[in-house]
């Protein structure tokens, strides 16, 4: 008996829908469409009763109907068989929109002379270095002087140190595997496994180097072959067409999202010269250097005054262990 093949069937490609909704909430209830301007539920006419009912947000159904009708949607893709990895069956991974948007944006005149490359390739070429955080001390060890940085401390482009979440220097050195954290001023730090702030990079300011970072972060810095500084790197990584690429490589686990090694596939613009890199990222450089200078001056005042209950990492001297 022959099996009917629909008109859209292909032996060379696999149809992948990256629809973000299927008409149901996580709790199994119908998912209504909300008007972003009014905040109210969108109404439609029930064809059977003629009554007004809530419109259901079911983009997967839209894709199925479009497929059957020979139409296209932005979330309906035919991926060549050779590009499908059977070990990775997460549909969003095969969403090509974000790479296409990035490559289209690179045609803009401001990127004349720029090249593009992946984070992974830049690391291999010595233009970037990457490391993970140190580890996660237990709650009963958080009774000392060295700040412990959790993912929730990485917000709005800065590492926000919680003065109530610190550990003894001796414990910190076990996580550092030595007397120094291995971190440097203006390192870029990003969550690797957490919630929606994956892909948002923060800068470690001068005076914040002596911290213990949770292991669930990525620390990036320009490598020895780089023709750009950390401020250009942050400028490039925070471009919308770069940041949007993270949507493709973030996979939902049971309770948190992760990026694994897939972040190495993110493409960024590479400047033609150091001078051009400095020019295009000057606003980032001015902002963070001004913050750093102001922070150092304020910390010096607090350290000299000793009159205020106000925590700025570096203003409080961290006791040195013997031999350090």
C-alpha cells in the first residue's frame, strides 16, 4: 500500500516549526492573545455560535495551516537534512532568522571594512579568551570578607556585589586554586545557565577582581591577538542583532535554561583596525571608565573616613592570608 505524501514533503529537507505558542499555558489552560496596547484580551467571533470569545494564541496551529495551504510564515522553515543533528531535536536551534538578520545588518555602511566571525573561532585564533567561574561555596561558608558573585548579581551591565554574601579568604583561595582569582578589571561576565538574562554581559570594574564567581558564568576578555579592547567587545556583544542570536542557542531544561557550548556559534562583527574599534565603541569606553574613576574616588573616601555604613568592594581591606 502506498503512503500519501503531502505536497510540501521533501526527501532533502526537514520541516521545522519554531512557533513559540501552541494555544496552551504551562498549566494546561487556553492561552489568550493579549493586546499589547490595551492589556486586554483580544476577542473574535465563534463561527459556530456567533458569540464573542477570547482569541487563542496558537502559532503552531497557524504554521500547520500555512504548511497545508502552501504558504510561508517566519517560524516555518525547511532545513536541509545535512544541517540537522539528530542529537539536537530542539526546534529553535534551527531557526535561521537571527543569523540572517545579523548578516543583513552587517551590510550597513557603519560596518564597512568589518568582518564577521563566531566566538568559537575568535577563541581558536587567540582573539578572545574564555573561562568559567570558580564554583559555588555552600551557604554555611558565606561568613567572611571575599564577595561571592551569584548569577542574580549580574544586572544592567554591572557586577553588583552583595555585602551580605561573602566568604573567608581561605575558602576563596580553594576556589581560586591559588592566591588570585584570575579575574581582571573590565572582564566581561555573562550567565551561562540561569533564566532570561543569559546573553547579557556585565563588566567587572577595577577593585572587584578579588571575588569568587559562581561556576555558572562565562568570563570573556580580548586575547593576545585581539585588535580591540573590552569596551569594543561589550559594544559588539550588546548589539541587538548579536544579542538576538542567543534566542536560538538557549535551551530550556527542567527548571533553568542553559547554553552549553552553543554560545561559541554566536557571530559578532570584527573591526578592521584598533582605531576603528575605539571610535565606534567610544560611548561604552567613556561610560565605564567614568564609572570606574568615580567608584575608585568614592571607595578612597570611604576607606579614609571610616564613618559610613556603605559598602563598595575595595573600600574594605580584605585580610591577607599568610604568605599571600
